[in-house]
């Protein structure tokens, strides 16, 4: 499948190549990886943002993250990690793929759930949403329903699934922060796509969020 091409906002380049991130079965087993140290989903997001290369340019590329069951466009070379976290009482492993550009982090997190029930998905998504807002000591300012594309194993669009997009404002250290994020679930999976930074560019945030495609 050829990469999806979208209009470049403000003259910036669109995704022009595809990169595949193969599954990495290693999960850190040292003290820093204990669930007690990673109860906050936000801690994992911060780790990925710190690992990702920071670039003043937006060099978009399409990423296929096999163990996150996601296709997405990122503005720089991605970093990835898998860590155990707690979503309230659900103990799960989250795989995160992300990149940072112009002081803004763009991250996708994926969680395989204990079962494929509606109740478990809704519970996990609510916990993910609350954790991201809590991370910035924030307040939700807006929420709206969105449609996220479902794809088959070859990447072809097979349908859509309903999700929610939120915007929240808060603080990251000494700086104001804006969070724009989408949360969606299907089958036995839950995902979040997060844009987080002092002043995220709205068009670039939309380009990233709209590029998300998932498979359960």
C-alpha cells in the first residue's frame, strides 16, 4: 500500500517514506519497570518523548508499528518502548511510539486488553484519558467525537471506529502546556494518540491525529 498523502500545512513536507517498527518483545525488568514506578501512564509518555530525537524541522514519515497495531505519520525519527502500567486496576503493557519536533511530542500508545468486552475497553480508555489530563494538572476544555480508520493486515481501510478527541490545558514544569489527544478502542485493544507541548501547531496536530489507523 502506498503511503496516504495529505496536503502539507503551511508549506511543510508531508510523509514521504514508510518505516516499519518491528515488534520488540523485551520489556524492562529492572526496578524502574516495576508497576509501582509506572502506575502513571504519563510517566511512560514522558519517557518516550525524552528518547525521541528533537528536531527543529518537521520531517514527516509514515510509521508502521507492528506491536502497537498502528499506522501513523510522525514528524521525526521515532523512539519506542514497552512498559507495564496500571489503568486503574487493569495491569497492562503499553507499547508507545513517538517523536518530538519543535518542543512538541507526538506519541501513539497501544494497550492489549485482558478481554474484548465493551466494559473493559471503556474502562481502559477512561483511565488513559484521565491519566493524560492529570499529568499536566490540567482541565479539559473541549471534547468531540471522531472517526478513526480501521485497516486490514495489508493496510487497506476496512472501516472506521468511533473515538473521542479532547483538548486540555495545564502545566509542564514551569511552562504552560496544551494537550490534544484522541482515544479509541476496538476488539481487545485501546489506543491513544497524543500531541503535547507549550503551543502545538493546530494544523500539524491535525495532520498527526488524522493519520492514525489501527487494527485490532
